[in-house]
């Protein structure tokens, strides 16, 4: 089977099936073998692994995954790609293509069906229009997921890795760092895709930390606080949280909690660490 990482082969497949990449599905196909090899080695795939691939496209990364892993379950929303995938993946008997929306599938069920419920690894060149909801689903769905290695927009990868005080720091950073240890594996130029996107990309690996690095009584409430704090980024935390109707906290309560934590009443959410948000959530929940 021709290596689809070679752009000549990708163009030939697209031509054979009269397929045009769909912007609405974020279709930018990888055409760089070095990048694919870095993803596979960074994801630490072995023949004992079952990989969930999100968005196989024409099957470029899927072929590399099929060579490296024991099983591959590839979830693709676009039914027009099914005949292409049937062709490009025909040499592999360890790949199953599932024609579904990743935001709707039950990942626990996939782990059950393809890996007897044991932890799976997620690998993907993610469609950028749904990066954040997909990452949050993977982190919060409680399915047995050991690690996630995904291509995302460079700025989004930087947000996942950044800490307090950085302009990139926000609710995505905190959600990712509560559930996982993020590590940017490599930056990827726009020229490695066909069609070429307008942004550069990065491959980031999120390794499940098993147990969150901080203890909080009610993590849902903590994430509501975090969302409210960053929705009104320019406001002080006292005003931002008191303005958020769903939280039902008053300015006085927030000021008193900050005082107990030794923080000034004028502090902004973007300077608080995950540990401090956890502490604030516990104080306001009582
Ligand atoms: N993996 C291929 C590659 O690297 O060349 C294609 C990656 S392309 C950036 C994203 C893929 O995700 C496309 O095949 C697209 O159709 C698919 N996709 C988009 N939205 C999806 C969704 N909600 N669920 C599953 N797949 C989706």
C-alpha cells in the first residue's frame, strides 16, 4: 500500500475518489512522514495497545497506527470517506472504522469492545473546530484512557501547558492540568498538511495523572468558578464570581474567602493556581 504521507499518493487517492476536503469537518490531511513517526513514537504505541483514533480522514495516520498497535478503532464522522478508508486500510485486519461523531460516541464502550475494558490510548490529528470539546470529553468521560497524543493548533497546545500569569493561561489549562500531565512533543508547520491550514500546529501528549494533583470537595463547582473567573478576565475575581448567576456567591463571601487565603480583594483569576482555585472552591462551598 502506497504511503499516504507522500503528497503525491494523497493527491492520487483524493483524485481517484473525487474527494474534496471539507472545511466544515476541519479536513487537513497530514503529508509528512517525519511528523507521523514523531506522533507514533511520542504516543508510545506498542502491539499491546488499542488506539482510538479520532478522524482517520483518508487513513494516513491510521496506516501508521495499524502497523504499531494491536488494535485501532477509528471514529470518522464523514460517511463520504468510508469507501476511501475501505480501500486505503484494506491491508490491515486490526482496524475498525466507526462512522460516528466523536462527541456522541461512548468511549467506555469502545474500550470494552476493542480492548476488554483495559485502558486505551487516543491518537489524533484533531479537527480544529472541536478541539476543546473533544479534549474536555476525553478528560472528563471517565472512560479508561491511559494517554492522549493529539495534533492541535499551536496556540491551543500552549494554552494547555501554561500556568498562572501567562496570557495563554485559562480554563482549558486548568482542566487539562487537573486530569493530566501535558507535554508538547513537537511543533508542526502548516506546510505538513493538505490543504494547508492558516495556522501552525503542535503535537501534545496528555498523560493521565490517575489522581488529580489537588484535592477539592466538589470539582464541578471548582470548574464553574474557573469558567466564571476567565469569562470575565479583566474583572477582579470578586466581581467576576459575584456576577456569575449560577454560582450564587456574594462579593462579601468571595472577599472573605480571599482574605482567608491571604490574597488581596483586588486579585484577578488569571493569577490563581489550580491549588488556589481548589482552596477557594472549598471555602465558598461551605
Ligand atoms: N487523520 C487524518 C490525517 O491526519 O490526515 C485526518 C485529520 S483531519 C485534521 C480531521 C478528521 O476528523 C477529518 O477526517 C474529519 O472528517 C474528522 N472529523 C471532523 N469532525 C469529527 C467528529 N465530530 N467526529 C469524528 N471525526 C470528525
